[in-house]
C-alpha cells in the first residue's frame, strides 16, 4: 500500500512540474528519432542483401 501511495505522489509531482506540451513534444522528438534510425537501418539491410545476392555471379 505504501508503495502505491509513493507512486501516486511521484506521478502528481511530475504532472505538476512538467508542462504537458513539453512532455508530448519530447515524446514526438524521441519517436521521430527512433523512426529515422529504423528507416536507415532497413535501407542499409536491403542494400546489404542486394549486394550479397548480386555478388554471387
């Protein structure tokens, strides 16, 4: 029970100290960075596979 009360108090403190717009903005920035990284990783993987297939002539 005490652990739950501590979590609720911590959540309330975080909610009052941070602006909701700032938190949403940070989440979108992190999501965009991860998305760009994944797209680049997939493109590199596809190029790697194509080069391996094309190199076996």
